[in-house]
């Protein structure tokens, strides 16, 4: 337990760790905000249809590329 506390204290006082933690937190907040905003778009039938067409085309293209090798 003593080693754990010493490592935790070392990490908490390290400015690099704090900076990366803040950047990571901001990134996760941006991802959640984007997902929340995109949630209103996904239920639209036209959007889902277009996504199905695009992903289907990509999968067929990948399959053709693999078959051509």
C-alpha cells in the first residue's frame, strides 16, 4: 500500500500527467457532445438509408480488393 501511495503522489504532482489528464478529459467531453448532437440525426430515415448505401459500397469495395489479390 505504501508503494501505491508513493506512486500516486508522484503521478498527481507530475505536470505532464495532469496535462494529459486534462487533454484526455476535454477529448472525452467533445466525443460525448458530438454523440449527443449526432443522436438527433440518426433516427432520420434518409440519413440511415444513405449510411447503409455508403457502408455497403465500402464493404463490397473491400471485398473486391481482397478477391483481386
